[in-house]
């Protein structure tokens, strides 16, 4: 990709995501477990599809997509097809009931005694200490706490129905992962 195309894509990503400048975009990317990303398919330079990618992903693009909106219209909000408020409500409903999605524990959490695991699950379902540091998009998709001398994280991600790819569809499958901080 040419330097000019890189500059153009970065400017478009900043505009779509609503950041004042590139420094704000970079700060948000550094402070989160996923980063805003834009399609960089050299065979389809007009594609402005955005998504979130893991920081260690170095490539990925949409093949055969002629335009950004994919039929959802110009009202699509940045990288999400629904508002942060709607995502927050869906995430809270899933997290507090642990129904309507899938829940996974990492090997480290699963190895803990049963009573500690029960306390961890209870803590996740009752978690309310969302702050700008752990919830910058106000979607209630991440939290952390200390229990029994251990630091824990939980993260909610959205996947397609086959659980193969990230999804922005409102009918998405939510995955709640509970982990020890040292496993992150």
C-alpha cells in the first residue's frame, strides 16, 4: 500500500470513528484490547469497512465489498451498527444472567477450587465498577476485580452465529470470557 493510501485510510478511519486527530485514535488503540481498523484491500481501495482487530493482527480485508455501508445505510455509527447504549444494555443483560450467549473460563480460572469459581462468577454477574479506564466506549464489555488474592478480568466479545468471526450484527452471539489477569 502506498504512503498516500495509508494516509487516506488513516484519515478516513479517524473520521468514521469520530476521533479529533490521529493521536486520539492511537491513544484509544493502545488503551484497549482491540483497535479500530479499516479495510486496506489494495484491490478495493474504495472499501471503507471498519471493524475492531486484535493489536497483533497485521492484515485482513473484505473481499468484493463495493462500499462501506453493506446495505445498512449512512446511519451506521462508526464501527458499530447500534448505539453504545443498546450494546451496553445487551451486554449487561447477558453478563448479569449469563443467558443469551456463551460463557467460558480460561484454564487458570477452571483450575481454581469450586467455591472460588462460584464467587468469581457471582462477582462478574454483579460487577458495576465501570469506569472510563476499563470501559472507554461505555459498552460494559470489560471489567476487572480482585478476589481471593487474585486479579481477574472478564471480556464480552460479539461473534457471528458460527463463532468464527467478530460480528456487529444485532443478532450476534455474545461470548463472555472470564480469566486470571496473568492469562491475558
